[in-house]
C-alpha cells in the first residue's frame, strides 16, 4: 500500500523558524515531524509519495529514497494550493486504494490501523475549537455525509483531520477555487464523502497537528511524556 504525504506548505504561521526549515522537518521532542509520521505507518504501507515544494530539497536530502524502511518517491507541489499539490501525486499511484496524511500531523499507528479496516475512512476526534477545523456531519451508519470547513456555528465538537483512506475516485472531483484564489484539497474531499461511503473513525486522545510556534511547546511536553 502507498501513502501520500503532503509536505509542500510554507508554514507561514511558524515563521521565523520556517524561513529556513520546512515545517515537516521541524523537530519536536527531538525528532522531525516526518519521523513521527513514518514511525506510525503500519506494515501494509511499503511506499510513500512525499509531495514537496517549499524548501523541498531539504526534505529530499533528509528522507532520501528509503526512509524508515519504506521506499520514497517525490512529487512537486503547486503554488495554486493543497488540491493541486495533491493532484501531483496521481501519476505515482499504483493501486486503487491508498493512505493520505498531512505532513504536519502526529498520527498514532493504532488510529491509522483502525482507518485501514474500512475501504475508505477519515480519522475524526472531538476538540474544544471545532470552528477552526473541518466539521463532519454523519449518517446513521457512521459514514460521513458532509464536511463543513471552519463553520461559524459548528453542529458538534467532532472534527475531521489529516489522516484518510481514499481511492482513486478522489481524482474525479475537480477542486474548487476559494475567494483567496487557492484551491484547497478539502473541496475535493467534501465532494468525495458526499458520493462515497467514507466512515468516520473516531479516536480519543489524538495528538493533533503542528500549526503554530505555541504548538511546539505543547507537543514537546506531550510527546516527551509518552
């Protein structure tokens, strides 16, 4: 099985640190984010497609062609937004089903394994600030009906985040242009969940992601205590 890892963003909210270091290589509790991601990959994942752009040569040098026992290939991301960065991985996909992980996540292996039990799925958990995330609404069988990105009035505290099991059908949905001119991957995911049976895999105690400088201190304490 392959995993697509988007590691193309500039990490603007983490400047000045990310002026010289790409966010996926920021070190937390002594290790880079990409180390945590690869350590969490189940044995089924034998190859990773890392999408790079900003300071991408550093990522290529750090990971090489084999990282944590998995072969690695690279795709070039796009300045148009996360959707077109994701689309850059399409030529490298060998099988219908694959894993997707955002390059600023700290996934746990058991959560990824839980997601892989379903043909398609998205990892979800409850947070105190759902208005700052994508909030899914669920069908009676626990599958995701729709994801509303950063809603003013969230229907629940449940959020969907950057660990997903997808199929090639995701490439059938053209990304939508947002008012700021960017094309976000979430616009493709939302249309995918509306037309496919994508299970919400709920977890507790999720570590979350790295977005700001304040997150480094929070995650240092959390991960050093594990």
